[in-house]
């Protein structure tokens, strides 16, 4: 059975650095770094999914901005359609509810972190979006 997941991610940039978070050990791809976000739920808009996921994962309120990129990635267990939005934190302090660590890194530093395979191709797309 092939699974197809629709996943939204928040690209949060502050002072030239982007927020990434390390997946909890024991979860699928635990220990990998990722852009925060998660699976969409039936009946919600993509923007609402970003807002809900950031509240659930980090207890922050966000404003969802421009669509940066969409990619499809094939894992051995199924396919992921990843949708990345420029996102701004507008309320609250980050609390790691679903991650072990977080880091603010430059785009060039991302290669030093073990990003999830689906997030890897987004890095170049985000760089191009930033350089417009």
C-alpha cells in the first residue's frame, strides 16, 4: 500500500537565519532535522494547517505568508507532497513540544545538519526564493 501524505512546513526566517528543529528520538526519522510543520487534516486550508501545526509543535502563533515551494518526495514507505510557506511568529515563545532541539541557522549552515531527505531539496528552492 502506497501512502501519500500532504505536509506543510513553515520557513521562519529571523536575522538571516532559518528555524529548524530536531525530530524526537523514537519517532519516524527521529534525530533528523526538519523545517517545522506537519500533515494537513481533511477540510482545512494549507494555511490553517501551518497555523495549527506550529501551535501544536511549538506553542506559537504564526502568520502564514507567501508560498515558497512545493515538492514531491518518494520514501520507501510512501510519497510526501511537501508545501513550504514563508511564516512569521506573531505571538508566544517557542516551546519544543514535538522536537528535542531547535536551531537558527543560515542557509549555508543547513548542510551541517542531518535534514530529513524530503527537506533537503527545499534548501536550494528557499535560497532562490530569498535571492529574488
